[in-house]
C-alpha cells in the first residue's frame, strides 16, 4: 500500500469514529440486506457488543497499517477464528461491499474515488490475509 493511501484511510477512519455505532448499524443492516443468510451467524450474538467489536477491530487494523509486521499475526488469528463462525471465502466480498457502502454513507462527499480505492485496497489486502489463514486452519 502506498503511504498516501494509508494516510487517506487513517484520516478518514478518524472521521468515522465519532459516529461509530451508527456506522456499525449501517454496516450490519447493509450486510444482511446483501446476504440475508448471514443473519443466521448472529442469532445468538449481542449485536451491541458485536458492533463495538467490529469498530474496535477496524480501528486496530487501520491504526496498524504502517506496522504490518505487527498487524498481520492478529489479522491471521482473526481469519482462523472466522472459520469457526462459518465464514466462507465468498462472504468476504459481501463484507467488503457492505463496508465500502457504509463508508460512502458515513463520509459523504469526502468519500472520493481515491479514498474508495484506498479503502478497497486496504480491505481486500487484509481480507486476503484472513482468508489464507482461514484456509490453512481448515486444511
């Protein structure tokens, strides 16, 4: 990832944090709209707590983008855990779409094509790490 893209992602995330719960609600609403079958993974989940966990996880990842050597092991562990939740490779596409949609809603006009591209690269890079770790764990 280019430094400018990391900077864009980090600065924009700081703009999202004041509306963290609203953003998390939008994210899950959009996720379940895109793939209603995913709702079943959360039937026994305290969604208020899940929303907090989501935002905390994204915060850790975004703030750690300049220290990938430290971030990658945590992202790999997250990928291994997600296998146990029933997450499949194609779910990552849906999550990515829901995330980008949420960011577009939360950031409005500030969500420029350059920022969208930076976020997409960030998400799909980290999602790839999670997927590879998940596949290795499942094998």
